[in-house]
């Protein structure tokens, strides 16, 4: 699967999509006339589908979307052997993920996601600008990733600003299906920060620093 190339495409799809595999299905009251029951629904052709003129419902739920816990935070110290608040240069935290999906017949699953992030500038930071790297991975449920793509986000803080928030959008993730029987619930889309071994171990040890914590305690 060519996820890397698929992720950078931008397709405009008008889709009847679901936000997660737990989205409820609500049947509204009403019905159709006998005449309408006999009308044969003709699937849209390739050109109509390309223009987003396919309003048929998805044939299954969307893949699970989530943030990988061990990679959900990043704390960068000026000196790795001094893990104190005063020694923090930059932090990052993924705060949530949401998205839409679309697939009918035996089409691939097409998804777009939004990832909410918060970035902190610590006491030891020497610059008001920092570049962070994060990844988006597609996996079969409970298995190793099928494909993984990396993205950079450039963050700037204004004078006196310690924390900024951003929402990163990946507009087109394509997940092939072997046949029409394969549902989106067989897959999951995960996100996380690219970390050094030391940063990853810091998270796994359950340690945590938040730049705005001192402000909250003092207010």
C-alpha cells in the first residue's frame, strides 16, 4: 500500500461518512411509496464517483482512530541527565484525533483525519520556533503497522507565549480492501510523535511535565 503518496493527495469528496466505529445508526420514521420501491437504483459511474456524486451509505464502520499512548507526549530537556522543570526546552502533547471515512462496494477506504496538538516552550528554550515530527500509521486491529508516514509541523510562539495549539489535517488516507467483505473495523489509524529512545522511556516510566502546570498552580 502506498500510504506515503496517498497521504499527500487532496481529493474533494462529498461523503456520507462516519466519525468512529461507535457512531450510532438512527432509523428515522417514514417510508417509500410502492412506486419508489420498484425504482432500480443505478450505481454512479466512475466519473460521477470522482466528482463526489455518490450518496450511497458506507458499507461498514470506519477504522478505529487513536493516539498511541507511549508516543503521545514529548519532553525535550536541555540536558538529558537533568530532568527538571527548569531544564525543559520544549514539550508536545497530542490531545485527540477525529476523522471521516468513505467506502462502498469493494472500493478502498478513503479517510481524512484531524489531530489536535499542544506545544510548550519551556524555561530552557533558546528559540521561539521549533519543528516537531509526528507519524500516522495504518494497521490491522491489534497488529503491527501496515504502513507509516511521517510529517513535520513548524511551531512558533509569540513574545511571552508559552503554549500554542494546532490542528493538523491529513486529507486523504487510502486503505485498500481485498474484497467487499472486509470492513473498516478490521483496521486502525494511529498517530504519535517521533521520539528518541530516552523520550520514549520517559513516557513509559509514567513521568510527565506540562509547561502550563506552573501557571495553573500560581493562579
